[in-house]
C-alpha cells in the first residue's frame, strides 16, 4: 500500500511540471498568510479584480517574451535582444500616436501597432540572418541588437520619454475586454497560437531536432536555416507585442528603461519551465508556469513587505532555491546523503562476515 | 592446477531499468595478466555490466570484489582511483590540449601550487616510450589519429595505476595496422600483470589477443571459456543462439550483377565528381537492384565519396546524373528529392537526434521532405513506425522510447528505418554494421540483399572486406583518396582486394 503510494508519488514528481507548479502554489499560499483575501476574485465595475488576476496581467509581457524565447532556446540559441525590441516597439508606436492630431483615432493606433510589429519582424529577421545566414553565435549575434537596439529606441524617442493619451492604445496593456484584462487575452492567444503552430504542425519536432543535433538534422534533410530564422522572427514578434503592452500600460515610451533586463527574466522563466539551455525538448506550458512564478515572486516581495533595497537579493535567493529543487542531480545528492552511509555500512558489515572465517 | 586469485570477481549482478531487466544474476571474473573478451549481441548487457562495475549505474543486486574486497564505486572517477580504468570507443580526452596535458589533466604534479610542466613532459615522454609510441608529447592531441588518441588514453589510464583496464570496443574505428599496434600494447600490459577486459565484436580479434571469453545474452551469462579451447563456430553459437544459420545462408547469395542490370542506365552516376582535399575526381555508376561495395582503408576517401553523392559536402568538380539526367545536388535536401538516402557512419553525431523518441527519429527525414507545415498524421506515423519496428526487429519495440537509451544495433536500425520509409532509389550505407553484434549484423546484411532484390540501388561501405565481398555485385576500391578501380564481384577474394589496396593499382 505504502509502496504503491510512494510509487505514485515518484511518478508524479518525475513529471516535468511538478516542481515549478508546486513552487508556484507554495508561493501563492505564502501570500495568503499576509493577505487573507489574496485568492479573492471579484467583478468590480465590470472588470475582473483580484491579486491573482494582477499577477497574470502584469506577467503578460513576460509570458510573451518568454514564449518566443522558448522556441529560440529549443534550437540551442538565445535571444538577448528582446528587451531592446520591447523598447523599440513601444517607442515607435508611441511616437506615431503622439504625432497624430487625434490620438484616440483607432486607425492611427492600428497603424502604430502595425508599424511597431512590422519593425519587430524586421529585427527578428536581422537576428535570424546573423545566426542562420552568417553563422554567428546566437549570444553574440543578439548582443549586437541588445546594445544597438537601446540606442535605436533612444533615437526614436529623441532621448525623451514620450507620453501619449490614447484610449484605444491604452486597451492593449491596461484595458479590459468582456471583463477580462486585454493583455491576458493577448497572452492567452499568443500561447494558443504557439502551441498550435508547434504541436499541430511538425514545426515543434523539427525545432527540437535542430536544437538536439544540428548536423544530424541537416543530414536528415531539414532546412534548419529556415527554421532558425522563423524562431528568431517569432521571438522578436512576441517581444514587440510585449513592448506594446508595457508602453500602453503606462501610456508612455521610455527608450532607456522599458523592458530592461526582461531577457534575463524570460530566460529564467524558460529554464524554470523545464526547457534546457542545451536545446532540444521544449515545453510551452512550462514556460508559462515559469513566467507566472517569476511574476508571483515579484508580487510576493511587495505583499510580504521585503525592504526595497533587498528585493533583488531576495529574488535571487528564491530563484536559486527553485532551480536547485528542480535539479534531479541536486535532489539525488540530498536524498543520497541521507541514505548512502547506511548502504556503505552494510557493505562493510558483509565483508567483515566473509573475511572472518 | 589451482587458479590464481581473481583480481576482480562480480557475482550475481542484477540491474533493472524501468520495464527491462538489463542484467540478471551475471557472474564475471578477471585474472591478473589476462585479456578477457566480453562478448554478446547488442542489448546483451555488456555495456551495462561495465557501467555497473565502474559505478555509472547503481546495481540492484550482487557483489563486486576487487582484490578480495567488496566495492561499490560511485562513479568512473572513484573506480579509476581504485585501479579500474576504462578506455572508451569514443575518446573522452581534450583534442585542444597537448598529449602530455591530456595524460596528466586533473592530477598535475605541483610544487607550491604551480604546475611542474617540465616534469609533466618528462613523465609523459617516458610513458609514451614505454608503450613504444613515437609521438611528440607537446603536440596537440587533436593532430593525431583516433588510434593514437586511444593510445594516449591508455597511457593515461596505466599511469593512474590501473590494475584493471576496460577496453570498450576500442577497435571499431581502427584499421588493421592500428589494431595490430593496439594489440601489441595490450599484450605488453598483460605481461606486466594488468587484467584487461576487452569488449569487441570482431571474432578474429578475440582469437588473436584474448585468453578467455565471457559471453552474455539478453542480460544473462551464457558461459565463460578459455579462448584456446573454444571453436569459433561455438563462440558464435553462444552469442546468437539459434540464429546461426542466417550467416550461412547469406554466403549463398549470387555475387555478380545480372547482366540485364548493366544495360539499363544507372540510377545514379557520378562522373569526374570530386572535392579538393577530400577525394580526387571519380566515376561511379550504381544500377537498379545493384549493391556496389566501397572497399578501402580508413581515410581512403570512402566516406567522402558517400558525402559527395548525398550533397553533405559540396563537390568542386564533376557532376551527378540521376536516370541519365544531370542534376544539381547542392545539399542533402536536393539529394533526397532525387531519391538518394544516406546513413552516416557516425550514427550518434550525424545520424540520430538522441533526445527524440524512436518514432520521431524514424519519421524525421520523411517529415523534412514534406516540410513543417504538412505534418504526417499521427495514425500514419504510428503505422509506419510500427511496420519498421517489426520489420527490422527493433527492441524494445517501444516507439516512445528515447533513442539515447537504445543499444548501438537498435540505434542503427532506427536510422535505417528513417531512410527506408522515404523509399529511396539509392541507399548509401556507410559502415552500417560497425560496432554492432553478429546477430544485428546478419540482419542488416540480409536486409541489404533483400532491398537490392526489390530493386533498390545500394552503395555499401564497410571496413570489413569480407562483408563487402559477400554483399556486393560490384566493388570499387579506394586508396589515398583515389578511386583505384571498379570491378564486378565474380570470384574476387579478400586477398585480391587487399593487393589492390596495397599496390594502389588494379591487378
């Protein structure tokens, strides 16, 4: 009975998403201690309200960026330029809108969105070209745009913070649709699209194949260049949407600080979600959980009241613990340390018995 | 006569993996000063036994005695410190470091924290001289051949004071001369009292160098014999049980192409095809239903010929004609579009994606042909994969198993299946039977014969001349990156081909 129970438990803990989900739940429960109505979700003024909703809403840009990052990492690449793309797209959209006579014109906002996302696609193509066409190492190739992109964003905003006042644009990151925050719907849609694109077609398998063994994939006839370009374009597109969300939420574009360090959070979310930096197998579901976990952690830091000067340290600590708990090697070590000595003692006992006669 | 005490005694070793008993109740012993062959088919448990010994795996039952003391190593490092070292088929040294550095890496002699480079070089040179290896200890390891690198690995192992040396298929990528060199070193080490466990698939080598043989089959011990008292046929019988007749049947295959085949235009013909630094321009025609064997030593350009035909490397000269029409083969994709398939000799680095499942690996090339947007329907995938798992007898017959966990022979079959489902017109097999056991080897050879009977053109590359001669209708001989001659396989014997290779001219 107990044996079968522990058998079930071990089957459960071997599941890829077990640990991230568990830690996410623990984190949320911890909030309950400090905020008794943490889990309360209500409809106020026709809008969904509640701490959980906020976590998803504020986490939406990170989910978007991490989503694209997942596919890039699955090809054994990395994209450091997403933070800059966030800034560039936000800046371009806000610049366009601020130049309109009527900032509330839907057509103007749609043009701004179209321009920004179009630019994101071009930037993604650039990354893909450097990695797949030129054969540059992904970390270097995207570092170029990471650095140059910040400059580009500042060029667009002319070094200023562009502030706008546009109701239609506000919808993207700060609005509601059918009581649900619009950014959540956008993120959900993007996740659904990514899942459909990778798992309903053969794209997911081909990505995993290219990331798992690039040379073998080439010799199996896979056009790996095209696939690599596709994932960088998709990643930049996702980052572009995140840039729109972020600038829309604050109704302004800050070339310097928008999306700063988001690439690191995104990489972290991907890794927590169980996708290996060495490429190959990826899990979109895992990435979403990872992004939510990081956002929940930020929220927790505020609700628990960690002093602001120690928040980064606190975050680092939790992330370290999460990664350690997730590592099978680490768990095995901790587990063995408790078991090994007895096994060794038993072995010693046995030798003694045999040597005795 | 009383036997000397065994230096290593493994008794009742049992190891289970989820769903499969890899070893059950296996005994194995090793005496000082002997070379002991460990033999068996793929999946017989040879690797598992070695990994159980060196602590890569925790065993579920049994006992390991090293010099009479019970041991349970936590990993290869600890095993090595206790005197049990392994030399692998794939060299695990650093090609970008010098020979001497590789020998002493991780245990450099130091004085006051500083590495004593002079001492390292002196000791390395002494060690290499002791093994009668004429190489420069300060040169980069990567500049030497695999065979020499292997010797360096051995030098490293014996310097760490090995009592037991495990050779895990060291000869599968060596040519005859290099093997001879390795055997000389093995005999020397044996005379020094070191116990050597030798895993190989080559029967000749067993008889050439070993004193004792232990055979495993399906994770069980079949028996331990003195090599001198064991007839070859009995050894094969121990390894593959009742499948022996398969090998005998194969010998009766017709050898020369039916005349009719030669008249039709070839499926694939290369004219003056070549690549600078890889292989000199050559002509080669392969007809429908014909098996063309490529013979030659390692480095003679065998693989390069295959890679040019498949577009894995781009040709500098000449052209390829498919059904008489000149086609541009720029990359593997275009080669595949013309019905050419290629199983690389390096199945793990250039063939399989080890983290993907058997099913995914099998459908990979077909899916690549269709493009990402037209996935093969799941049910069709399962039908195809099931069919080939059965036809090629891939074990375990689990399409969702990760390929990394399969034995070498089964991995090879997965790779074969990948190309067979694309229904190629020319199948290029580069060393398809390397590093796999007699049983799987016979199955693959039989498959080649039946594919050709079904009309497929096959280019068969193997380091084993006998195998090439047994299967091919036509033989092309390579030497020093030149295609020397091409001849029908009627009454050609091994010696004849060897003379051509040796002299570099048709005789």
